[in-house]
């Protein structure tokens, strides 16, 4: 961890992985929801938001997390 900023790459990567896992868990819940259909805007919007957030997290993995 750097003292000037408090930034730790290892902590950031752990947090990104945890967030990604939570989003994937919620995505699976939505996909299994019997109310998921083209007319259910609430679930479809949440699914789209999860998709966008996962894309952003993947970009962060590529830029900030080794391996």
C-alpha cells in the first residue's frame, strides 16, 4: 500500500473480484426468475445494468490486476 494515497493494488483487485462475484450471483438469480420476460422492464433494466458494470470491472481487471 502506498502511504501517500492509501491505494493498494491487491486490495483493489480483491474488492473488484468480490463485486464481480456478487453481480454474477445476482445475474443468475435474475436469469432464474420466472418473471423475467421481455415485458418486465425492471428485471431487464437491472440485467442490463449488471452487464455494463461487469464490463467495467473486466476493464479494471485488465488495467489494474496482474494475471
